[in-house]
């Protein structure tokens, strides 16, 4: 029986009708009317409160804390929100000592009457090396909920300052991207589902068990034995402009039981002027075995406008295995072992016996996007303000994507509303989105979406994730730098075809490596070395610019930018630089730390060389700066004596000064042999050939004399480098002289002496012979050691002297 609430008007009329006739003065303001109105109001208020008490007893009508009390009967608690997360930058002056930023370090916003302070703590430990001035550290709010969100550059307070740190700030906003506080509607639904799934062994029970875990945003269970699934090929016979066959397009096959229908599960794109075949996933609309179709079945589209398109199914469309279910989980920390263990335990508690559960992360559909906005007061924006607005919109868009949940479509109306709510944005003029979905380890499906497409749909176990997001408030330029080798290049060489190629490009036009190669071939002719062609595009937006497409390299130009010709670096020779650098690290570093530093140093060296422009010198100070910026590197030691400049195998010592190596026109710098070391390395020297001519002037030389000669040679060779220091060269003539002046009982001459030296740091090999008596160059990080020489390696030839 429901509680019946009485309203004020009804109570007033009932009381008036029950008053004795003697009290008949009900004029406004009379004593009788005032008393009746007062009691009526209080009783009506009491009825409202009693109704709230009544409604608070039911899950469908209880609200707030009352709903918490109702669901508590089922052992359910309202899910708390996650923590707002972000990163802060700790800044120091250049010093010598490392500064450790421990886990739990507190940072905060300013405390003002209008905006009370918000406190955050670091959730990772970072070390700010002595040669670094700043480090980024992840943080999360101390309190839960989106109320702890804060804008960029608002976290500027350290409640407990760290010695040596002069300031802290957050370059990007701190936002709640995880689970928000559970609403009343969500809590009601979960409570009802808990009752329904209390019997266990149902999809709902599995989803509820996993969803109740901290850090889990969403979960979907898929059974693949209800509707048959498979893959077909769709063939377009004639090129007829760009066309997209939409997701959900229906087709079918005629059977004895009637027509069985299927639908596509993805969009299929056909590009202009290409007769194409494309594979697409499909699913039956008929449940069970009736929806299966074997390879070779005749399939036709339901829509007659697709009648010219051919469907081929070389694979069966079949039901999945019974007894196997897939559990897809959307959780930021899904890959952590402890999270997987918790999810597996939750599933095992409620799954039916004999059911195999396959646990997977939500299938990510990567999204690239380019957005063109119109800014308020656009004509008066400074470049700095324009860039700040573009970055702000980009950050908000990334957060918008982070808040999307598994299986939820991307509605363009909500995206547009989100952008237009940002202060300083007048309009979202246009945008283009591209999705990338992994169909198999070797196939990525790419789909393009325009402003007019309205939405992007995904399967219930898929989730959209932002990858490269770019926002422009004006037309942008995309410089494309080109580098290549051509033997006939001179200062008089021109590149008319290359210039014309870029002059003809419009906004959004792609640039292909193949068309650049063709233009250069026309400009330079047979002198052009096509395999050496490299292109680099410097974008105003951090993203992947160069992509592989059909065996070609393509500059992926956005619709808001125009490709232009950047620097052209043509060379006809390689200048090979040999050198070394000693990296000084803290004493407590591990072997793994050293390996990581050396790998990073190799990358930094390559980056420095690859960014050298035409005729730009190799500057020792710039190299030192590039290496000094690496984590854990305290200092970098360079010795000019370690460096050699080699042109076509010829050493050019005149090119090297105390500050730099001179790079001439049309030379490309390389550093194939560069010793990067944290400790002393070795240069192993091996005597690969040693011939003695022993002169016999009378009776035959006794064998013991030859044995003594071999022993003397072995001793001399093996001890020759004893006592040499780091970086001390091996002078070939000195070694030859030492072997030529041994104290022996016979006369001899050294006819052959061959050396081979290999560096353990970079594999550099050096050789020396009688005819090419090169000194062995030992760099300052190397110690020359002799590979053990044995007597049998000495070739002794007896030469009989003339009488």
C-alpha cells in the first residue's frame, strides 16, 4: 500500500469544512483563517517529510545517503571517485649533487579565500641529476574526486620544500580521467544487477564482480557462440571516387530455410581511381547454427545501389566455441600483474565451472585528429597567445577522449560542445579524424571521418583512444627537409623540378618520397643516388609525420597545413669522424644503468650528427652539451687527440682544431666508429703475420738456436705493450725496430710484420703492414693490449749466405 501525500490546498479545505459554523470569518487576515492556514502549512510540510521517509526505503526512489543505506543491506557501497592525476616539473639551478624527489612529496595550489588550496603528492621517485635543471614527476591528488582538478601552472607551492629545488609547476592541467563518484542512477542499477546476478554463472554477475574492483572503469563479457562471425572480401569493380561502405551494411544468402542476413562490423573505405578489394569483419543477424555460412556461399547486398559490388567469402562464417567467454576490461593499470590477478580472482568467484575465461584489455581504436578553430580577437593574438590557446584546446580534447568509455560512440555534437565551451574559442570551423584499428598483427584498418559524419561507432568491447591530436587557429606551414647524395653536385647545381613540385602543392596535399625522387632524378640525372634520399618534415604539432604507405614514404600533411620545401642538403662525399667520449656517472650506478646510458648516448650522438646542416661544423662543445643532458651523466670528457677526420680513407688532420672539425661543401658527416664509454675499454692488438729471414753463413743452424729465437720473439711481442697507458698509440716503426734488434745468436731480418687492432668499444678495426706501416691509433678511453702470440706463429725462413 503506497503512502498517500496530502497537499496544502486539500488540507486547508478539509480543516475549513470541519470548523463549527460559529467560526465563519474566513476573510484574509482574520484570526480563524490565519490559524487554519498555519496548521495546514505545517501538516503539508509534515506530509512531504513523511513521503521522503517512505521513498527512502526503496531502491528506485531513495536518494543520496538514504540510497547508500538501502543498498548497504546487499553489502554494496557507493563507488568512490578516483584521484585527479597529472605531472609537475621540479626546477633547480645547475649544480653537482643529485636531488632525489621521493614518492609522497607534497605540492599544492595557492590558498586563497576564493580558491582554497588543493594538495597533491608524487606517485613515483625521480632523481634530478647534477647536470639537469628540471625533471617531470607524476602526481595524484590527496583527496578523491574531480573537485581536485586544476588548471596548468597553478601548482606552485611545496608545503615541505626539498633542499635545492627552487620552484615547482604543472605545465599541463591536472584532471580526473578515471572513475567518477558513482551517481544515484548508477548505484541503483548496480544494486539491481547484484540481486539479479546473486546466483552467479551469468554475464551480469561476471561484469558486476569485475566492475566493483578499484581502478576498473568498465567491463564487457562476450560470448561468441550466439551469432556466427567471420570475414568477407568486398570488391569494387570500377573506380568511382572516394566511397565508404558504412558499418552495419546488410547482405545475405539464400538457403532452403529462407534468406539469412549478415552485417558488416566496420566501415570499408574505397579511394578514388582505385579498383579495390577490402576485407571486413561480419556477423550474422540470425542466432545459432542457422547463421553460419561456409566458404564459397553466394552473398549479395540487400541495398540494390551496391549491386555492382562483389562479395567473396573464402573463409567460413562460424559460431565461436561453446564454453569460452572473453572478458574485456577498461582499466588504466590493466597490465600490472596485481591488477590482472585481482580481476582473475573476481571472475573465478562467480563464473560457472568448466567455463574458460579469456581476459583481455579493451580493444583500443587509435584516433588521430586535426582541428581548425577560430579564436576570439584572432587578428590581435600574439604568436605566444595563439600557441597557448591551441595547446589548451588540444589538452581539453585529449581529456575528452580519456573520458570515453568502452563501447561508447564518439558523438561529434558532444565534441563540438566541449571545444566551444573553452574560453577564447569562437568557433570550431572544421575537423578531420582518422581511426586505426588492429584487425590482425599484420593488418591495421584505417578509416577517415569528416565534420559531416556525425559520429564514430565502435564495438561494445572497443574504446577510442587519442593518439596524435593537433589544433590550429590559422593556416600552418610544414617545411620538408631533403637530404641526398649525388656525385655531380656543384655550387652551380639547381633544383628546378624539386622547387616546382612543392610550389604546386596546396593545403593538405601529401608529399611522397617517390615524387621527390623523380624530381631530383630530372634535376641531377644519373648522378643522383636514390637510396640515400632522406626526407624530414618538421611539424608545428607533435605527431607522426612520416608514414609508410604502399612501399612509399609519405609526408602525412594535415588539412590545416601546406607543405613547403625546407632545407636541401646535397652531398657527394662522406666525411667519417673517428672519436671518443668518456661519460662520467655516479659511483652507485648498476651495469644496467650503464648500458642504458650508453644506448641513450649513441642515440644523442646520431641525432646531433643527423641534424647538422650543409657545411655546419662538428663542434665539440655542442656534442658535449648533447651528451651532458642525458640522465645520470655527471660530466663528459672529450680529448681532441681522439678525433680523426677521414675523407675516402685519407686522414685530414688539418681539418681538426681545438673547437671543431671543419666540414666542407657537399660533405655528409658520419661517425661509424665512435667510442662511447663509461669505463676503460680495450683495444686488442694481434700480430697476424711475422716473418724472419735467418742468415746461414756456414754450418747449418742448430734447431735449439731457432727455438731460442722463437722464445725471444714471443717474449718481446707479448710484453711490448706492458706499461703503456690509456690513449697511448702503438707506433708501428717502434715495434718493428724492437723486433729487428733482438739479442740472438743468429743474424736475421724482419721481412713481414702484420698487425690487426680491434676496439671493444665500437668494433673499429685498424691494420698495419710493412708496405703500409700505419700507427695504431689508441683513443683516451682505450688501453692497448696484445693478444698472446705463440712461437709457432713466427715464420722462419733460412737464407744461405753466398760464400
